[in-house]
C-alpha cells in the first residue's frame, strides 16, 4: 500500500516522492489512494483560499484556491482537459483524435474549455467564500476530493485503455467497483459530518465525470491519462456548481 501511496503522490502532485514501483498492481493501489492526495492538496488550497478571502475578499480567495490546486498538480488535470476537448472537438476518427491529444500544442476547443471551466470554478467558489471563509474552504476540499475520486471510478475493470503505453494504460481496469463504491461512501460520510450538502455535491461531481468518461470510452475506445485528468476537472467543476445551486 505504501508503494501505491508513493505512486499516487509522485504522479498526481508536485510533492517530491520517490516512486520505487511502476506496475499495474501499484497503479491500481495508487488510484484507490488518489482521494488521499485530494485531501492533502485540497486542505492546502482551502487554507490559502480562506486566508485570502478573509483578508482580500471572496473573488481573490476563489482565484487563489484554484491557482494553488493547479500549481500543486503541475496543471496536470487542466492539461488533460484541454487535450480531451481538442480530441472530442476534432470530429476525427479515434486514432486521429488520440494523435491530436498527444500533441504538445493546444487548439481552440481546448482554450475555450479551459477558460469556461476555470471561470465556472472561480465563480462558484467566490459565491461560497462570500458566505464565509469556512464555506469556501469546505467547497475547495469537496472539489479536490471529487476530482480524485473520479480517477478511482475511471479505472474500473470495465473501462479499458484507449492505447498501449502511458499512464492511462498503466492504471486502466485496475480498480474493482466495490472498492470504488466503498471509498466514495467513506468520502461522502466524512463530508456529511462537516455539512449535509457536501455529499450531494460530491455525487453530482462524480456523475458529471461519469458522463464524460462514458463519452470518451465510446469515442476513443477507452481511457488515457488525459481522459482521467479531464474527468478530474469535470468532477471538481460539477461539485462546485452543485454547491452553488444548493
């Protein structure tokens, strides 16, 4: 399990963690440990956002929280979101779309999607920080947990890899659904103890990510690392929008 934790933190964060094992078994454990990465990163971003919201206003707090999460992940999930948007928006066959996603540049679909998603996250968080720094901090934490729980669900045994090689192939089909369900239930219980609305937001975020994953599996034939990153950002955004509407 410690190998899985190192894999998770070394892959999903900027924390300098030595990864000793790089195999599918360890990758599956890492995807189960992903929400723990979300807990750590979310707590840091929530604290920074709450502090800036308290001193500088809700909008500054929201921007800070989003920026800290992006920085702590090297923008990994945002990059995946942009790539998937370009791939889906290209309208090309799966092989060509996957090749577009591997390119280092970003196309118009990716730029537009990034802009809209970041604006949605900041707007939703600003509303929560306006209510109180504590509410905003809880929203940040919920979004971070939803994003990493989406990674767990994206690696179910029923979800294949779209291509050989890369992180997607390493972790695809490594998680059994009872483990994913039990982990999500545990997260929901912990969030409920802080606020009854938070499990609903978590569920909404995971449902949004599930819709994207289903679309990507049909379109590309499976998942890639970019698809997992896009699912994470979709889950975070869905959770925040749900909180804004509750």
